[in-house]
C-alpha cells in the first residue's frame, strides 16, 4: 500500500523484462532524432511495445461498470477508458450496468464473450456477493487483468466523540454490546464486513456494534456528525471533507500502512490490532480470455497506472494507488475471497 500521496506500489512481473528494455531502447532512439522522427520514436515507445495481439481490438471495446454514473468507481473507470482508448487508438465505451449492489454489472462482465471486446471494472464486491447468496459470480468467474486501486476501511467519529482510539471503541463494544451504532454502506456491504472482521479479530461479537444501512459514505458521515450514528467505517478518503473541516476525527485505518493524506492517523496494527481490510478496483474480463489480449491490456494498464493523468486524478480524489499485474491480481482476489467469505459466514451475514 502507499505511504504518501505521490507513491504507488508496482509489482511488474507480468511485463517481461524484454518489454522494459524495448521501451528504454525506443526512448533513446527517439531522443537521438529530431522533429517528426522524435515524435515517431516517442509514439513507438508508448504504444507499439504493448501491441501484443495483432488482431486486437477488432472494434469498439465495452467497459462495464457495476455501479451508477457519477460515483467514484464510475469516475475511475471513465479515466481508464479515456487513457486506454488513446493508448490503443480504439473506441472504449463505458456502460453502467447497475443493480443488486453490483450483481448485475459483475455478471455482465463474467458472462460476456471472452474475445476482449467486453471488459469491466470489478470491485471488492466480486469477492463478497456470492457469499451472500446473491450470485454465483466470484473471482474464479473472470480473467483478472490489472488491479488499479485499493482503499482501506477507516474508523471515523464525530469531532466531540469521547473515543480517542480504535481500542477505545472496541473496548466499549466489548463491555457494552449493542450500545454503539455504525454505518457507511448497505447491509453486508464492504464497510460493514470490514467492521465485522475487525470485531471478530478482537474476539468481540460481530454485532456488538449495530449496523445501520446507508446509501453511501456521505449520508452515513452526516449522521455521525449529527449524532445519530457513532462510527463510520468508510474509507478516510470518503470522509475527508468532514475530517478536514474539523467536524469529524479519524481514529484509525484498517491497513498495514498509513493512508495517503492521513499521515497522522495510525493503522490498526500500530494500535495493537492485527486486522486489515478495504475495497479495491481493477480491470477484468470474462474467463478464458486469450493470453495475448490479456498481456496487451495489462501492458497498457501498467503504463496508465504510472501516468501523470492517472496519478494526479487519484491523488486529487484521495483514492489509493495500487497496481497489481494479472497474475498477482488473480492471487490477491482469490485470497480476499476466502477472507471475506470467512468473515461473512462467521458474522452471520450469509444467506
């Protein structure tokens, strides 16, 4: 995870060393010429290196987003679509397939033709929805291509709250089960599962802090500030406005590293609590995609993740920048699926 707003974790084993050397060679070649030759050299360095599948794409690409237009997931998807389309000289159409808390969109990605003309921005819900009995789609149902983001859950309370640490909250919940109320998303949503997992990790009943469903992080935080809810477990990035305004305070972040832009907020590990969880976003397609198509998309997405346009957007939005290649993304998604499934079952959230 990132330790500063400008840093990004790259694990680039999926891009061959030869490709990296090719980039360097092309850049050097471009620098040795001038005018049109220089421009051509730069173009080759940025585009031709990733031209791995000769027949791809064969037409416009559809990028499915499982959530509504205007939200954070949609905004990330549209930036990736713009940058990817430019890099591939292809038309990429963002299509919002909403419904079922992400079920409809993730099913659309998983069941599409595996020819690469339909891909999508999958989210942490891919590792949750099937455990809740809402769909059969899971990380095994898709071809992972590149993880582009990760945001850990946080604990935010009102500025005048009596609590000064996450341990204070957990101790109160242990001694007074049912007294505290938390919110941040829908019932059994990512921030609810994160709260349940944290409590279970500390040998506290998952329902010792009652969960009130909300339409998102913003209305939940409004309730925290108004006094109707005690805690928000949404990401600190989503709660940034109220925190910076001094109307709310962050007690901790559920990660091994401090959150970008919140250097003063301790992790749970720093507070003696061995638990991490959060949401993530990445590009994937249907199962059984052609390896060359996956490699081409992975190559372009790796470059996009390093680009100024992407890093600036993510920093401005307060979103975590984490890149994993196709192989690492697949491993991570499978492990996250097991972790979230265990929590959902133990917390009694499964159907």
